[in-house]
């Protein structure tokens, strides 16, 4: 979806490590950890690639009634350069805009 919708935008790249095969998880990890910025949802794979990449990381919070363990930890502690995006608040704002 991202490649379809965002291709051709300035500063948006979709790198491929090896065009003949699917990237291995190790290749994906290395690639993601080299990015300038990250968008993180949950899980240790994404957490560590975002943490190693540095830069600004946007992380979703409040996306489920039951908190995922990694979300609970990130809400309590996250690096200074991580921006928490409250999904429920974002949805409420979007509904207000659509009703106006």
C-alpha cells in the first residue's frame, strides 16, 4: 500500500537489498536500523530497529482496549525522540472534521 500510494513523493524511498529474492529478516533488520526516522507500531523487531536507527520515531498508542505489553512499556518509558500518537484521539479529531 505504501509503495503504491507514496512512490514518487520527495524523500520517500523503497529500497530493495536484493531484487532477485525476498529479503531475509536479518536483511530487513539491518535496513530498518539504518533509516533516518521510523514509524513503529508494536513488537520487539520494530522496537529495536527504531531504537538503533535513532532519529524521530512515531509510535502508536491507545489503539486497543487491551494494551499490548510493549505499548504499556513505551507509554511508561520511551526515548526522547519518540513521538506518541494517541490513535483514539486522532480518530475523534478525524470524526469531528468529517462532521463539520
